[in-house]
C-alpha cells in the first residue's frame, strides 16, 4: 500500500478481535505506553554477478567475518573484506573470481568476489575486493547491490523498494531484511502518538539469517537459530528499569526478541557471576540454570551496572534467543507485527505471545481480506494474562 499508515490493523485483546486502520493505532494504545522500535537499516545485500558463460550468480551478504566482525567497522573497510554469504546458483561457480563493474559519480569501479570456504548451513565465506580502493564497503554495496526483498516476492526490486522497504526511523546499517512491523509508521502517526504522551525508545537488532530461515524440522529442538547482532544504549536500559510498570509495546518480533534478550543478559550476569561479556544462546531462556524468576528490575539493572562498570555506553553483542510456545515473557506487554508465513520462527513467537488464539486470529484475517507478509497489514496483540 502506497500510504504506509493506511494499512488495516487487526487488534487482539482479551480474546476479542476488532479492526481499525493503522493510522488510528493511538486510539487503542494506553496513554502511558512505551513503544520500542528496532532502528536497524536494511543494506543492499544482494549482489548479482554475471559469468562469461552467461550464468548469473547471486551473492547475498549476511554478516562480516574479517578483518573485523563488527558490522559498522566492516562497512568502513576501504579495499577488501570477507563476509558470510548465501550464494544462488552456486553449482555454476566452481572456482574463479567474479567481477562486477559500475559507475559512481563519473568514476568507474570494479567489485570482485572470491569464494573461499564452505561454511555451515549452506553459507560461504566470500572475499570482496574493489578497485579503486578509496570507497568504503558501505558505499560499494549501496551502489552495486540490490534491495534484499523476501524470496516470496518474485519480482525484481525497484527504486521504490529502496524507500518502501525501510522504516522511516532506520538509522544503523546492518539488516538483510526489514523489521516489517515498523513499515506502517509515518511521521504523522508518530506525531499523533506523541500528543498522547506515548514515549518512544529505540533498540537495534540487525536482522539476519536467524530471523528468516524457515523451520524445516519436525522437532523444534533441532532447529538452529543463528545469532544476530544486538545493540542497546545504556541510557535506554536505565529508562527501561524505571518504566517496567508501564505498558511496553515492541514494534516487531525483532524488538520483542531484543527486549526479552536484555532480561536474559542480566540474568546470565547475575547467575554466572564471572564478569564475562554475556551473549544469549538459543535455549538459554529454557535452561533451569537461568530460569530462576529473577525480577526484571534486578536483571536489567545488572546489565546496566555491568556496562557502566566496564565503561560502555551501549551493550553490543549477539542473541540467538528463540521464543516458542511455553516461553514466559518478562518485559513485553504488547506487540505490533505483520502476518507471518507458516513454518517460521516469527509465527512461533506469535503463538507463544497469544497462545492457541493465533489460529483464530489468522483464520479471521484470511476471511476478512487482510494482506499477509512484508508489505501486508498489521496486528496489534495485547499479551494474554
């Protein structure tokens, strides 16, 4: 839909379903709400190379491997870097270096890609080099790459997607897919919410393969949830400690996972007590060693104090937290999300949030012409008691 906030909004609260328009979301949010947005920015992660044989190879950048693994630092590289990538039509790329030429501000550049190692889960380490070497890797892929639309959108990306497939508050480059719940917000919508004294907070989770890889195993315990990069300012943590009694709404499943991960990061600091920089593994939240009913205030304060003690102004690390039915939410009281595809970790998270009611919600959406997936309509879920 061309006007972001004109999408339909399905509201589920206390077992009841109602409909509205997204622009009117402020009518149903409590006045003391806090909305938490994921301010990640989608990168032009799809690089299309053509071999001399005529074969087309797609290299999909996922995360940096060397010389640095921090995303912003990798984007600043000016001659070469290596990334973990998915490769389309890889059977046609047995060896050799792929090259792609382009023009930027009247100057000609050549980007080359060399396949180095086979990694886990069908990924490869790809060494990128470019000449002349003055541009940063961020500038290179911004010019040579394409918007990474979801695979179920089979058309080629257009210039409009560069704007539409990006939230209006996107700030930190690093995602290979948009946090789509945020696509519905406009400046007008935010202004209306501000007038209701609804507060905004921002966290960062760079959406990677962990979010969009489908669940293809019968036993969910066998699914691998890849770690994704998370970054949250110390000041935001301090604010959350003070605001836990308020209604905290996560905008998108990535914001849900980030907020809940903050709780478990604090728990790990308290339980482990070794002062090591914490990160969240896939099943940490279900480990009896950590599931000790530590109060949210205590857990978040532990993380904030750790950052202050180590001289950090923000937490930066990884989370592979997988939220499935049976999970007990600690921080998030409500969430805004889109309608997700079957066999996805996103739908599992929704099922954990509202229980078996998700089936009723999705059946209602199907019968009332709600649009699904990334460019679809939105839901507002209030957490079940």
